[in-house]
C-alpha cells in the first residue's frame, strides 16, 4: 500500500508539477550555466514558432484523419460481426491481430509495402487501373501523412472493434426483438435503438482513439528515419523528443509537453461531461 | 411480397459476409506479407507482382540480424533485455496493483476516497507529458543504460489498480472474515485467497503490462544509448536504418520480434480481448 503510493507520488504527480516548473526555465542539458527563470517565455516562443504550429497542425491532421475512419469502421465491423451467427470469434481475432504486433514492427512492415516497387502501388494501381504509377507513399507531402494514418488505422481498428462489441453485448436483446415484432426494419432497429443505446461506448471510443492518436510517435519516427520528409509528419511527440534529446532544450520540451497535456486533459474532461449526461438505463 | 423480402435479406446477408471476409483478408495481408517476405531473398520481395508463396527459405535473412553486423550477437542480448524489462514490469504491476486494489476494495481506512480519486486522476496524465521530467529524474540518479532506468517509471499503473479494485469489490467479505477467524495472516489471505480468485483480472493485467513494454519505443529511446542495453524496438529502428536495402532481413527481424507476442496471443487470446473490453465497462 504505502510503497505503491510512494511510487505514485514520485512517478506521476511529481513529474507533471516538475514539467510545468521546468517549462518556466531556460534549461539546457549540456550547458553548465544554472537554469534561468524566464516565466512564460518558452510558451510565447512556442506559439510564435512556425515549427511548433506545424507540429500542432500535423498532429491535428493525423488525429482527425485517423480517428474518424477508425470510429466508423470499428462500429461497422462490430455491428456486422455481432449480427453473424457463426465465425464471430474468428473475425474478432483476425481484426485484432495487428494490435498484437508492436508499433515498430507495424511501421517496418508498411515501410516495405510503401516502397515504390512495393505492394501498396501494386494494389492501388490494380484497383484504379493505372499500371506503373508510383504514388510516392513516403515522399509526397500529403501522401506521407496518409501513409502514417493507414498504418495506425490498420493497427488499431480491431482493438476498437472489440470495445464496440463489448458495448453492444451489454444492450439487452429483448429491446430490439420487441421492436422487430412491432415491425421495425433492421436499419430502423440500428438507427433508432442500437445507436442511441450505444452512445456511451461511442463517446468512449472517440475520445480514447483521439487520445491515442495525439500520442502517436513510433510510425512517424521510423518513417522519418527511413527517409520520409519530416515536416508533414512532425507530430508533437516527435518534436518533444527532438527538442529534448537532439537539441537538449529541456525547458522548451517541457513547455511542449504541458501543451500536449492540456489538449488531452481537455478531451478527457469533455468525455466525463458527455458520459455523465447520458448514463443509459434500461 | 414475402418472398421478395426474403430474397432481399439473403442478398444483404451475403453482402455482409463478403464485406467481413474482404476486410479480414486486407487486415491479415500485411502480416502474411511479413512472414512470406522474411523467407525470400530481397530481390524477390519487390518483384511485381508479389508472389505470396516463397519459393524457398532464405535462412540468411534470419542469420544476418542474429549474428549482428559485428558478429557480436547483440540482437540476442536485446531480445533478452525486452524479456527482462517486460517481465519485470508485468510482475510488479500485477503484485502492486493487486495489493493496492485489494486494500481499496476491502479495507476501511482514513482518506481512502482521496487515495482512490488521486490514483484515478493520474490516469489522465499521459506518459508523453511527463517523460521529460522523468528523464531528468533518471539522469539525476545516473540510471541511464540500466534495467532500473527502463523499468522504474512503469512499476505501478493506475489502470491496474483500478482494474483490480473493480474486480475485487464484489468478492464476498464472508470468505475473508472466515479466513481471519481461522487464524490466517493478512498476507496469507492475500496470497492464498485473493490472488488465486482474481486470476482472470491478473492475467489480463499481466498481458497488458507485458505487451506495453514489449512495444515501448519512446522511453528506451530516451534512456538507453549503449548497444547492450537496447530493447527490441530500438534494435529494429537501428536495423532498418542500416539495412534498409535488405527487406528480407528486415522482415525476419520483425518476425522474430512478433513471435513471442503472437504465441501468447493464440494461447491466451481471451485475455487480450478482455484487456480491450475492460474499457467499455468502465463506469463511475
């Protein structure tokens, strides 16, 4: 009991306070000068810096571009799987399996698939009927952003499908059965009964996948290491890492961490508000 | 009228099956690609169209990373490191979460609610927001390039405590009281009664903690620079940098890194899925 609490105070509360404290200093790992108190200068610097705005934009683009498809498809997968009488378990396991691989492995696989001579070009050209075109998956500004989204979508869509299936299974079957007897079509059943009752799970999945996307790092890191342009996919965590480790600017990196924390805290509070207001009772 | 409706519903049924099967094939294809490509020589992998059945087994792909570029077999050491770090974190997470969760579920003490809510509050702090200060803590104690540096920040986690508490709240008090009357010590009760009776939660939590560390790239990247102390994700990033032209060897590394997780997944898939599903029952 006490040791657990002790670790908590050292490794969770202390650092977040410390992160804020450090963000008020000009602190450089390599410099021998003592850190200098500069108030909110790190923050004013960040919000005047095109590089940081670029990171905010890259993170936002990635988050929106990833979580919306994840939300739609995981809901669709879950409803479809739930409606099957057989092979439910098989589909769950199949869709979930990419989540078992580590994110570095996922990024490595897709780096080869995105090679100019790789599978991605073969598939897309096969579907679009445009043989021999290179779509520059890891080269073009916007396509590189889409490539990182594809990796993340692939890895996590099954994970959220499982959460949706768990949410669906808490809805009593009797409700939709009653509606069917009253003459509701499967579509009406879904739209007017399942979806409203599923709202707590939908809110949960939206916020969780958004939080997950805001923290993305491995894919972007590996892609830039592999030669992809940095600017379009320089997400906040990648920027924090570079600022702290490559540039040794600890104070500025801490300020970035606090901004990221603020965004995520805001989202979590939104989730609390939303899930408080619509507790469903049957 | 009736037969028309039935025909329509059969048609929709087939469409749904087709959709699910196509999606499954597309999701599984990259994993199959990883396995087949790991057996091919590099020139075969990027040939159009891709041949899904390898003509032979290119053992060289696996031998190159295992041997290492300097013949030092460093990859094996890195694999061992991943096992040590992930295993240690899984073990301590389970033990400390079970102890704390048990205390929060079954004991009455002053400030219990404050403790519980402050633990819940830490769940809102993302690791990415505190990693820089944590990194400072680790460097101040000179723990870079050590197991301690890799493990310490993850010893306890709030979600684990929450999970164990939720699991143990409905556990009947009578059994615990009966054991006390029979003269069992508090630790004995925990070890002989509480732990064995919470195996599903323990397994879920252990797997979650293990794979989170197995997957961890960012933190080892901060605190480890020496080759001997690297974990598998660090090795993969280094290897993809140095051997980017040898796709077969890259996929062989990916296969080696994935096999422990895939084996665990097929043996205990229930606890993987329950780890995800826990969230949707997370209320209050």
